[in-house]
C-alpha cells in the first residue's frame, strides 16, 4: 500500500496530501511569514515566530480554507489561500504581541 498521496475525508470534504504540495506550502508559508513580519515591524516578535506562524497559516489556508470556502480546486487556488492564511496568522500574532505589550505598560 503506497504512503502517498494521503487522502483525508471529513464532512464530505476530501483533501489530498502529496509531498510536492506540502513542501510547496511549507516553503511558501515560511517566505511569506518572513515578509509579512518584516513589513509589520512590531517589536517583541522573533523571526522564528513569524516563520512558524507563517507555516501554520499556510497549511490552514491551503488545507482548510480552500475546501471550506470552495476557493479553487487547483494548485493556484490552494497557493492563494495559503498566502492569505499565512498573512492572517502573522497579523494575528503581531496584534496579540502589541496588545500584550500595551497591557503591561
């Protein structure tokens, strides 16, 4: 029995995981996370935090938002959803850090 592609079915939504797509979304999430963190320039967030939240946001965008919102079936739709998820996750991270810093002051 082959290990890839791995198929996940939940509530009539089928998601196919392949190593190529997963690697693409991880690379895309890391790069977009770094770029978003650099553009936001808030203090208190490390580069590692931007990359990790970028990776998490990219995977959520690609594998949760795409089927849930029916954005697109192809690689382009998943890539755009992963970029959106990545930017959203890093923005939420920076917002939480800024609110915590202001609450301390």
